[in-house]
C-alpha cells in the first residue's frame, strides 16, 4: 500500500513551477539523457550539489523533457527519515499512480541516507529503464569499494565549494594572462584575500557582513558535527569528537599524531584508545571536514603509522577556531591542499631531515614536489629550498615549485630549476 506521505512528496515535485539558476561549475553540465551509467555527485554539504542537480533537470526540461518524466527525491526530507530499501518500489508505484507512467530520469539527493543504497542503485540500473543521478555528502561514495561493487555502472563527480576561478566568475571578474600584470590584478588579489580567509561555500560568499558569514559557517559546522558524524557513526564520546574537531581547527597545516593526541586526551581525563582516535579521524575525512595528508613512504603500513598533516576542506572553517591565528602561510598551504584534492591528485608530504609540503604521485612515480610559503626571504630561504631540494634529489625530479602569495621568479638548487609562482596564478593555470 502506497502511503499518503509518499504521494504528497511526489505530488509536490510534479507541481514544481521553476528551478533556481546556478553558476555553471567548472566540471560542466552533463547530458543526462546520454548517461549509460549512474552519475554520483559527491561533496560536502552546502557545496552546491542539489543546485547542480536542478541545473541538470533544467537542461532536460529545456530540451523538451516533461516534468512527469522526472522524479526528484530528497532523502533528507523528514517524511523519509525511516525509509527502507524496499520502499523505493512504493515510491515508483506512487509516481505511476499520479502520472500513469514510470519516470525515465531518477534524481536522488543525499542518497547515503537510504540504507543499502548501493544495492538499490544496482537493482534499478540493471532494469535498463532509468537514467540515474545521485548526490551524497560522504566520501565513501568515492571509494574504490563502491566503484568495484557497481563496476561498469557508476561514475563520480567531486563537487567542493567554489574554486578560486569559480569565485572570480561569481564576482564577475574576468581574467587572462595579461591580468596578472595589469591594474586589474588589484581586484583579483582582493578576491583572493577573501578566498583565503572565508573559503568558497556558495551561500557564505553571498553574505555581506563578517558576522553573517561566521553564523552560517557555524551552522554548517554544527550540522556536520551532529548529523554527519555524531549520528551517522553512532559516536559514543561527544566530548572526544568535539575536542578533536577543535584541535583540527586550531592546527590546520600542522602534523596530527594519533598517539600524542590520545595522550593529551588522557591528561584531560578523556581516556581513549589510538584505534578510536584513528576511527574518528577517518570519519572526519568521510564527512568532508578535513584532508589528512600522509607522510610519503612506499610501505602502506608505515604511511598509516606516521603523523598526518591536517587541512580543512574549506578554509572558511578556520575562523571558528578558538585560537584563531593569522598565520598567512598556513592559509596559503591549506588552499593548495584543497586544490590538489579537487584535482584528484594522489598527494603526500615528504619529511626526513627537512620537509617538503607536497609531493604528487602518478601510478608508481613521484613526479612533482611543491613547497608553500607566504614569501621567500632571507630568514626562510635555506629552510624552504633545502626541504624542496631533498625531495627533488630523492625522487629524481628535474624541476621544483615554490608557491607564494605574490612573489615570482626562478631559483636553482643542485642544478635543478625551481619556479617561484604566486598561488593565485597557479590556481588559475591548473584548472
């Protein structure tokens, strides 16, 4: 028996009169009518996944597809809070009762809230009746295990908050290579300064005052804390999770040692095992709160044992830190980490006697080494160049890269060229 609440939910969708416009994202608009596999749009909450789905639907409607050919379901809707996998059949039956046909296009928002969602999708896809687009706020949807289970049926699209180039588009600031050397550079740098501090969440950047931005970021943080981690993973120690998240806010760009953190919690009368800390760290990554960069080693076991380097997935969260620091170099490094993550790069940090912020691996070879600093000066030149030189030497890399705020030039170390490039320029040239 199809429940009235499901009929009401579908009827509301069918009565939709207009869909919101959205800034076109860098990944471009997909032709849903050409899909042969399931398309999964994956990323943090409030990064624009739902609006992107609406844009895909709008594209279909513009092509002449009727609304009765499309079913959009938001699995965050309170009426679906206890939905079971087998009830998907009831939803499709309700759609048929209301339209005298089954939908051709299925759009499922926040699919991770549906139990056994991967099996449901596989079953629907195997019927060869539907074009399927889903979204999710959990990085497990990007995992190799999901891709394996839905082999040949699944492709994913990572959607993070706005990149720097998308923020420029939103602010209606055009750029080309000449912009970096013209008076327009001032406007570009102003947006870059905002991006460093406030991040790229679409709704946050539209707020006018700092207080409004802070309040919105605080609400995102609370939703992520309670809904995406505490409830989803049935976390037992709320106090531990709270301490861990605050610690990550305070120490972005620094090393996170599971052993040292567990000991610090014991001193604070919050006894915890290293296994629990490791699990919580994994949950924070899955919920798109942070990036935990591993120290490079060819041994996976050693990579797991070494401290991680922590970055916030949106730099705007840093303003919620109790011990907010104006360490500009850390802001810059965080932006670089997020961009590399956005580009789906396999990245690590390098550390032996000295440290290099990022090394990038493709297949089985390290091919790029990147050092990040606000500026290269007499005080830090030896440290920054030496760490980079060690990485270049160990992995036989011909050229190195130093990313700065607004410094450009060329250095040579051990006969190897090192390009010094402003980070904003690098971001725009590596889209």
